[in-house]
C-alpha cells in the first residue's frame, strides 16, 4: 500500500514538474536578457572608465607642464630683478 502511494506521489510530482516547464523557460529567458543587458552596461562603463583615466592622465601631464613653465618664468623674473639696480 505504501509503495503504491509512493509511486503515485512520485508520478504526480513528475507531472507537475513538467507542467511548469514553459513558465520556467520564460523566466530563464527573461533573466538571460537581463544578464545580457547588464553585461552591455558593464562594457560601456569600462569603456567610459578607460576614457576618464586617459583624460585624467592628460590633465596631469598638462598641469605638470604648466607648473614647469611657471617655474621657468619665475626664475627669469628673479634673474631680471636681481640684475636690476636702481641708480
């Protein structure tokens, strides 16, 4: 008696499992689309990040050049001031 009941429960479990298969496939497809969308967004963010890093490095280089030029200009002004004498 218990064996028959166990077989009936197992068979009904298999039937119910197969009945929800299309819904499960729909959910998997939806999740797959979401994952693809997020992967595209991550790719775009990585590209933006790389561009920002390049811009930051260019700005650092430009600021260092400006600082060096300012130092040279200050040195020229100091040389002119020390060479000038009031008569």
